[in-house]
């Protein structure tokens, strides 16, 4: 038994020795591996630091998956009110008061044969608005506001009054330029009517019913609108249509944008009663600025002519002329010696753009061409047999050349001024000579019923070619004169008898 116990004890000690030895060896192995890993990591960090000193570690933080849904403020957005625009505009818009004398009317034929029945002239006072466009006193208004006036008074918003001089007029656009002797005046800066958008807010400033410095607001309802209100043979209508309230007395006043910039001159309303009933019309500043600059610089408007007769492309015309797209204006006629013929424009071409600006109506084409002067070069985009082409055009004046048109030499006779008739207009009316009644004031011409635009072809059966011939005939006449002529807007031939 002792021997067995001894053997068992020896075996137990031997087993424990082997277990401890194995555990020690394993621990040593594990510690060795850990030591190697630690040393390797230190070496890697050391090498990374040495080799990549200029590349700092970047911590990437994932953005949250949600965000606010408000939009950032738009610096170009329209303000919520017109306070700033109104404060700028009211001081630059003036009250225009006109004075004229209207003679009593009678039967001109009775007066001619049985003697003129003299009567006391009736004083007539008119009112409208105007816009100061320079600090030295230039003012733009409507031609119909000052037409026929003998005296013009301008009242500023601060109640100062000035006598105004007519610098020039343009019946074709219904614009006139006045001048007062003053300096340091508040004035409106030109905006850009071409960039106006439908639905954009605008404000009308003027003197409706003599209610001075009145402002009303509305939106742009349409652009390049033709309303057939101007009866001149070369009338240009491309009105801005708005729903800002405009009434008698607003004519010649300002249409401004929300920044207080001039974008139009208020000129007309659509109404069956004579008062505002929903829509008003303003001459775009793209036309205003050109006309004003021409009148101030040259004394006459330098009107550029393309020389085409056009009609808007409709679905019916597109089908008739095999046009793929319903856009632009169709060329249905070409004037002789015109810029269009020289540039290569042909009958039935479709004009779709001028200098890159899209054209979709005759009034839009008029508006674009009216911005240029004779001898200006433009690019006209056309469709010919549904293929697009670009043509370079050198614009001409109404006489068919590229020269500057000098201020018309006019004479005042019996309350009327006269100007020459262009060769183009003579040909269109089928007449060989004539002199046009440019404007009328109180006098025997107006009393006889003669209207603006009337072309006098004969006086006492003697052909008239210019204003000087007209003056000579009237000065030599005894007792009275018999006048024959034509109205170019209607082609009506009319006769008048005047006793001198």
C-alpha cells in the first residue's frame, strides 16, 4: 500500500509538473505575440508619422438625413410694399397744365361765301402728368397732353411752378419732351421694360382728376399690346398692359417697377365710360428712351425702318403656307429700296427674332425695331421653308437711306404747323405732292374742321409741294382760299373753304 501511495504521489507530481510547464510555455508564447503586436503597432505609427506629416487625419461626420424645408431669402425678390418706390417716384412726377384758345365754330362754306362771322375765342384748360427724366429739367409726357396748347405750366410735387417749353413731339409714339428752367431736380432713372414679366408688380403715378401725386398698383397683364389708338401713318403701338388704376389726368405719368425705376409712360385706358374699368396701357421705356434721346440730340426722331409688310402667323396661315411652327410674323410685302430687300429677306419668310429677342407679333417687331436708328446693324432670324437663317440688316430711314433726318422745317400759318410728306407716303396714297398738317392750335384751320395729319395737295387749284409754297399761296390770296387734300389714315379726300 505504501508503495502504491508512493507511486501515485510521484505520478501526481509528474502530471502537475507537465501541466505547469505547458501553461508556462503557452503564457510565454502569448506574451511574446502580444509584445510583437505592440512593437509592430508602434513601428507603424512611427513610420506613418514620418512619411505622412502633411496629411492630417480627417474625421468624417455623417450629415443628418433630415433638414429644414424653408427657402433662403432672395435678394432680387420684389418687396412686400411700394413705399420705397412711391417715395422715389412722387417727387419726379409733375402736374402738367395746358392753356389754349378755341375759336367759335361756324359753317366754313357759309363764312367763305357770305363773310366770316367773328366770335370770341373760348379759353380751354387741360391737365395731365409728366415725368422728370434729368436733374436739369427735361420732362417727358404724352403728345396728346400738350397738343394744340399755347402755354404750358408745370407744377412740381413741392408746389413750385414753371413755364415749360416744348422741345419736340412725336405723334407716332404719342410722346413729347418739355423743358423747364430749373436745376437739381429729382428725376426717375430708366428701368428695363423688356425684362418686365407677366404678373410683375408695377405702380402708376400721376394726377388723375387733378388729384395730385396719386399712386396706384397693379400687375403687368400683357406686353407689346396694340390697341389701334394712334392714327398716324407710321404709328408704333407696343403698350404694356396693366391693371393699375389709371384715369383722366394720369396721361404722361410714370409706370414704375418695385425699385422705383421708370418702365413706362401711362397713355390710355380701356373703358366704355371714360373712367378706369380694369385695364390701362403704358408706352414701354424702351421706346420712350429712344424717342427722348433723339428729340434732345437731333430735334427729330431718327426712325429706323425695316421695310416689310407683315401679319401675325396663325394656325390658318401656317397651314396655308406650310409653316411647321405657329410663331413669328409672316412677310407679305416688301417696300422698294428697303433694308429688308438689301439684306435678302423674301416674301413669305417668317421673322422669329431680332438680335436674339423672340418675335411673335407685329407689335413686338415694331417695338424692337423702334429701339434703333438708321444705319444701325441688326441680326434678323427668319424661317424660310421651315429652315432657320440669320440675316444681317442695315436699317434705313423713311426716305430709304441711312442718313440722319434733320428737324422738320415747319411754318406757322393760321394756327397750324406743316411738314413735308415723304416719298414713300406719297406713293402709298397715290399722290404726287402735298404738305402735312403737323399740329394745330387755336386758329382758322382748326375752326374750319381740319384735323392733324391732313395732307394738303392743292390750294385754290394750285399744287402744293412744301410749307413755303403753302405760305406764298396764302399770302397772295385775297378774301379766302379753297383747300383740297387727303387724310392718310382713312384715305378720305376732303375740301375746306377758309376766309382770310
